[in-house]
């Protein structure tokens, strides 16, 4: 047994609610981290994984206090320290890599000055030496142009680069312990591969101990030595990575693992009736933003001549990295953006360029569900009022009929009827997304455009939502256009998949042929999806030519 | 929460946290509201009646707040003055905020050219100094209560518009507004059901602040002799007509000033300490 660098003993964190009630959010957690060991904290949102990681810095979010227990880091109890003593340790002994590096960097200061700020505050070394060290770290994290990248501003580098720069910032003070707070969650899979590789190389070379917070078991499998599974502020299961992956005991852990093997999608029988037109036909659609240029094209073209078809009762997946134009395409189909060229035929009728030029029935039959249920539901209205409006607006139902229908809709999306009076802020993420979906169902649509609807959800909750969508499809004969950057989600629900890159459709495949894609970008995308196998990252071989061509890393 | 919970048991029962400062301020505001409503029944003397042989008389058993420059009862005159100060300001602030907020929301939702035209026009309006503008209007058409109300509201429409537009622009970018748009909803529904409920809190706070500005501007105008005209008098006019008593420390000039101060400060404190709803999901 190696000596423990970090010992957390019977840690308790309390939160004070608005009415002054105390709630224990971490209930007596104990764990050890040895020198050079990475421990992953995994669990659904709200399970306390970030809260525990932050106690290593002696920090609790406002409204929360560390109410009991001890956090020994390198022989000193952080909980018992004064603020001044904590400040001396933070950044120097223990460092933090945030989830969103884009939000963590100050956009008005050059990257180099921010990276070496820790050294300046703790006066660890002269600035020139710090700069040289930062450049060495940039090189170790395989950043491009390590000599000059520090002279840029944060908006001048890509998301994946910024995440690695945040790691450099954390590493510059030679910390003994690093806290990774979901550092790759916001990245595309193709970018994630490179960032994970860089992290792993640096951690291995410097024998750094760390906590890796994530909800993605496959990512954790690549980087962690041990996994701690949390739920409701308590440790559910603890073991080496191989143990957890192969011999999970706890039901929640098994659920997490099961979320990785979604139930296979039963492909709807293709209705090979030659005369039957597809329900939705998008023809050579070009969508852009900004004022029209002299050649009559918009300033930024986000979608370039994309054509696709959706047949009745079948599902189309659109997949691609962020910025590939998939959401823009969805918005153009829904009538939020006016396409610049091309046309959309729905049920045999040409649709108007935007929502104003479409009839009420056309709008009703084609609904869109947005990614963020937080912003898609009016916070000032109750669930009942949210579902009530489309019923009154499209169907003109009586008050009594609407009330019955609302109950039916809540049943359909498996929400208890008691939630009717709640406001969106009083629901969980999964519940909000169900309400969001129920509102689209209230219109009795034929086609629902789902824009990344599972991306903000935990794996277990997302799987439940996907299963729900499949069930509703069987019952109601719906069709979906399913937009996602997550290949496994699209694979689980779609009959056809369109791969987009740089605003163009690069390939159209089916889940069956997903294993052998033709286009190099699809190949890269498919190979970048993390697998539960802990050796996946080390054995992954990607063609460097492809990587250079399709990733602005 | 680091701040000690200073809620009253009364508020907590209804799920609201009410601060003692807010409660006191609300009491003062309600007091002046009641006075404005019931002043004719409360006054001990008629406002025009000369009841004291002396002018700028001291506080006495008969004349609670002394007498003014003509020997009239200051207490009665302040009670009646509340009607003009509170009434005119309330009417003006209501017109200003209803017009400003509605226009602001329309501009935010519509965007484009209508937004630009409306915004530039109201920007031009707000660049005119408010005191100067009201002086010119009163000089041109004469001072009467309707003229005062309209002038004061026109002066404060651009501010209310700017404020509401800024709030509504933020709400307008939210997905739920987009959902309502692609549902095919009309402008009226978007404003009423999607935008307004989400900005009503700040808008009410702004309304309170604007009320204070209007009270002060109205009192200023009356002090200059351009506001409410004799024989009627609002608080500003009371200060104006009794300013000669300042040298004697007469209560006739001090108490109208205190009335203005107590109303404006209380409204300010009230909007800063509005009851906040206690949101506690798990509580029984």
C-alpha cells in the first residue's frame, strides 16, 4: 500500500436553504488518494462529486459550509486552516482545472500572463523562468506553436487548446494534487481524444495525484486508477477501474454501465411504395447569417446545399462537431431562420421560408424541441400553463378538455400529475426535458426536430429519455429528426444518419454501416468515441493526416 | 446564506421573507397613501382659513405644526398637499411606465427598423434636460394639473422605455420565446405572456424609483412657482411659499420638506427591500 497523499475522513458538507433549513449534501465521505494516483468521482448531477473535489481546496460554494470531517492534503488539514493559510496552498499545492476553460479565462488578458499568474502570486520563481516553464508545459501538452501561443488572447485559440492551456495554468506551480472538474465534457469527441492524451502524458510524466470529476464512465476508464461512484452525497461503490468496469456490484453503477449499451433500435420497415413521397424533403438548402454580400450570399454560410429526406415513421440523425451547421439546419427546417436558397417540402407542400409564412397547421405538424430545457421553458409559468397554451392555440379545446389532455400528456412522458403546479425551476433536468417534449407532443405533430435534447443530461437520464422517445414513436407513429454530437445516442434511435462537416453533408449512412464508414471525417468521428475499455486511448491509432485535416486542434 | 435571516414570522408563514426596513417603509408609504385619500375628512381647519394672528407661528396644542406665512394651519395644508403630490406623481408614473414598458417590449420583440426608429426618437427625447423641458411647456401652455401630469410622464417615458427594452432583449433571446414564435403566436401574446411575467419584478422596482424622481421634479417645479398653482398647494409649493420662514426656523418650512423626504426615502427603501419569495423545494 502506497502512502496516501490525500485523506478525506468522514467529510460532511451542509447547505442552508432559502428558508434557513440545513440540508446535508455530503454525508460522511471518506477516501484516499496515493501519490501519483488518479481517483475518479463519478455520479449523476447533484450527487456531490464537484462539491467533494472542491473541499480539497478548502472551498465550499456560497450557501454551503464544510460542517464536519477532515481533508488531509500532504499532512495538513485544509478544513482547519484559516483563509490566509488556504490561499497559500491553493494553486501551489493543489490546483484546479475547470469544466469550461472558455469561462475561466479572462478574455482581456494574454494567455501567458494568466498562466503564470499563480507563480507571481505565490512568488515561486522569477517571471522569465516561469515563462520558460510555461512554454515547456505547452510543449508537453502538445499545443501548437508552444513558443508563441501564450502571446494570444483566449478567443484566438480553439476550445480544446484552451482546455489544455487551463491545465498548463494548473500545473505551473508544481502542485501535488490536481482537481479535474469535467475538463472534456464541453468538447467534441474528436477534440476530446487529443486533450485526454495530453492530460494522460503530463500526469504520467510528473506523477501527479488527482481527482477527476466526470459523469462519463468511458472517459474516466482511460485516465483513472480507481473509481468512486457517488449518489446522494454518499459513496456507493469504490474500486480499481477494472473492478468497477467488470464486476460492478451496486445497482446504480450497473445502471451507469448499462447506459453505455443502449437497447438496439428496431429499424422501422421501409415502406417501399414507389409512388409515396417522403414526409419531409429538404432540397439543396443553404442557410447563412449576416448581411447579404455582393454575390448575393450571406456573410457567413453555415449550411451549404444540404439535401435530406425523412419518411413517415422513420428517424433521421444529423451528427457532426459543434459549428458544423447542424443546429442551423434544424432551425431552418423549423422556420426560425430563413434559408438563403433551396426548399423544404413537407407532406407534399412547399413550406414557407420562415414561420410567419407558414400556416398554423404546418407549424403544428412540425415541432422543434430545444437542447436546453432551462431556457426553453418560461420560468414564470407553471407546467400546466406551459402545456395548456399549444392545446388552446392549435386545437382550441375547452378548458375541461385541456385539463384532461394535460394529464394525458404528463402520463405519456412519465411525469407524475402532481407536478402540474410546479414551475420549471422546481424540476430536475430530466423532468424539465420531459415537459419540454410534452409541449411539442401537445401540438399533435407528425415530425419532431430534436436539437441535442439529451446533451445536457446524465447518461442514465438520457437513456431513459431516448427510451421514452422510442416508445412514443411506436404509440403515435411520429418521426424524429435527431440532432446530436453523440454518436451512440443517434445510433440508438435513428434509421438513417447524416454526417455533417463544415456546413456540408459529407455522408449518409445507416447504423448498420456505421462500423465501416466511407468518408474520412466519419471514420475519425466513429473512432473518437470513447469506449469502456481502459486500453482504448492507448491503443487508438488515428491517421494523423485525417486529424490534421478535420480538427483545428 | 451568510446574512442573518431577518424575516418576520408573519411573512414566513406565507412563504415570503420580509425585512423590517421594508416593513417600516411600506408603513410610511401606506400612511401617505391613506392621507392622500382621506385628507378632506382629516383636516382640523379649512386650508384657506387664517386661524392664527401670528405668522410663522410655533407648534402649539391648537396648531400641531404651527402656522404659515399668512397664519394658516400648516398641518391641514400638508394633509391636503399630499393629495396633489401623491396623486399627480402616481398618475404621471403610471402613464410613463405603461407607455415606456409597452414600447420597450415591442421594440425588443420586433427588432430591426421599428426598434431603431423608436430607440433613436426616445434617445433624442431623453437628451432634453427635464427641468428645462417642463419649464418651457409650463411657460407655453400654462400650469394645470393635466398639463403637469402629461409633462412629467413624457419626461420619464424614455427612461422607462430604455430600461424595459434592455430587460426584454435578454428575455427575447431565450428559447421559450423562440418556441412561442414558431408556434405562430402574435406580438400581443409574446409581450403579455412570455416577456412581461419575466421582467415584472425589475420593472416594478424601476416604477418605484421613477415615482421618486417625479415627486422630486414636481416638488421642484412647485418650488419654482410653476407647479401646482394657488389656492391649491402641494408640498413643493408649501416649501416655496414659506421659504421666508427659514430664517426663523419656522415649522412651516421644515415639515413640508420632511414630508417630501419621508415619502421619497420610504419608496426607495421599500423597493430595495421588497419581500422575496422563499424557494425551498424539499420543505414540507
